[in-house]
């Protein structure tokens, strides 16, 4: 809750600039997100190769995850974020050029997706630290909820736009993405307030400092438990997300426009959840939010076997996604509050190492399972993993201690 007399977050110029620029950037990412699997399927007709591209996209997050935290704590976050967004714009622009000349290959798609993710791996922990320094402590939960809402606005608008643009010309989604990153660079250039309390100038000791972030996270029971729990949930949610695209395209015979519409419906659920997050935080205990979200996913995923069209599949996914923003707001607020500012990047990147590695494995598993065992086995595997996540969220002592009385 904001302090009496404190200006509302909407009047915070610096946060509004950052948020607005990232709305465009994330929207562009969602436009190309749906275009990547559609492009691979149009070139190869292979669910396995589609899963491999998604897996490869997340490899930089695993390789660069821990070093990125040290870099974020040592370098000027604002300059680093500008460089990352510029690099992502260039990578997408290169893909547009190869699509325009008709020389695109499967290997080039993997290369561009890896380059994009490499820059994102540096950008994301820098932004977390930046938000902490652009808003007051009392506004942090609201700011994080608004950041979450932009993800679902993009999820609502990006896929149908991406599907429609892909239907017109395969290069258009990626051109849109490149332009969105350029807009984000402009917004960052307009922000004047520092993104960190101080840039550490002493000599960087990469391995020891990476270890410090990991050790700090691991020795905090709440951070350790929620990191592992979140990684397992990310494995399921992102794996099943890619699976819905492949199922819709190959099993339900959906067009690119249908796939975009399906994901827009799913995004609407996430957006509703993000808008409702402040009210949910007032009415429900943090522990109930965490337990309810994981249980909902475990119950909804099996119903994917009953769908006969893409739009029904999107509606079911929307129900599950509505629980994600409250979960993320609760966990992120407690995690960020526990971490000193000078450790923020290192601990956040240690956390991300688990999360993004799980995303990579989840998308790879989705492609492999669908390509070898089929729809029923794929849904069954993801259901069992999420049921385990729900059970741990219910019985974990560290979650009970930290969240039960909050």
C-alpha cells in the first residue's frame, strides 16, 4: 500500500517510461514468439525440430545466467539495457533480411533465436534491479503487478497480430519485433534517474561472485524452495504452452490466424489475472495464492485432451494463466525484498538459471513427446509434474513459515 501523501505510481515519469518501452518490446517479442514455431513448422513440418528451436533459444539463459548477474551488478544498468535492446533489434533485422531474400535456413532460425535470448538474459535481471530503484518500497508490489500485466497485454495482442502478419508475409512478425526493440531503446534513453544505488568499480572476480549469488540464494530457505518450485512450474507452463501451438496446428488443423486467436484468448486470462492481482493480494493470503495457482494448473491441464478446436484449447489455457500473475507477484515481492541491492543481479540471475533452464527443457520435452508418443502422453507427463509442484507448495515448511501469516 502506498504511503500517505506519496504520488501514485502513474505519476512516476521514470517508471512509466521504462514500463511503456517494455510494453512495446514485449509485444514485439510475443508477435515473433508465435511466428517462430509457425516458421519452423512451415519449413520442416516437424514437432521435434520445433521443440529443438525452442530449446536452443533458452540455452544462453543457462550458459549466461550466472555471469549476467555479476555483469548487471558491476556495469551501468541503463547503458547495458540500451545495448541489449539494440542488439535484439539488429538480430531480428538480420532475420528479416534473409526471409526477404528467400535464403532462410533452419540453422539461421536457431542462430537468431539464440542471439536474441543472449541479450534478453542480460536485460532481464538488469530491469529487475532498475525497477527497485525507480519506485519506492511501498510501490514495489504494484510496480511488479503492472510489469506482469504488460506480459499478458502482449500475450493478448501479440499472437493474433503475429499470426495475421505471418499469414500476409513470413517476415512481417520479425520486422515488427525489430521495430519494437528500437522503440524500447528510445524510452530508455529518455530516463534520467540512476538504475542502481552505485556501480561497483572494483575488479570483477567472475567465478567467486557468481558463487556468492548462488550461495546467498541457496542458504535462504524461502528463496531456495520457491526457486526450485518455480523452475518445475516453468517446465510445465512453457512446455504445455508450446504443445498447445503444435497440437492446434497439427492435430486440430488450425490456421496461423486460429493459432493467434487461441493464444489471444489465453492471454486474456493472464491479463484478467494481472489486473485482479492487487485485489487478490488484499483478499487472499499469499500462501493461498501460491497453493491455488499450482493446484489450478494441475486440474486444468488434463482437460486439454477433451478439446476439439483451437479456441476451446485457448479458453482452457486462459483459466490456468489467470492464476500466474498473482503467483508471480507474491513470489517476486518476497524474493526481491530479501535480496540486498548490491546482490540483486547476482541472486536474480542464480534464480533465473533454474527458471530458464526449466523452460528450455520443458519446450524440448513438449516437442519430443508430441513427436514420439503423441498428445495424450504429453499431457499426462506435464500433469504429473504440476501435481507434484502443487503438493510441494502445500506441504513446504519454508513457504508455510514465510507466507502463512503475511
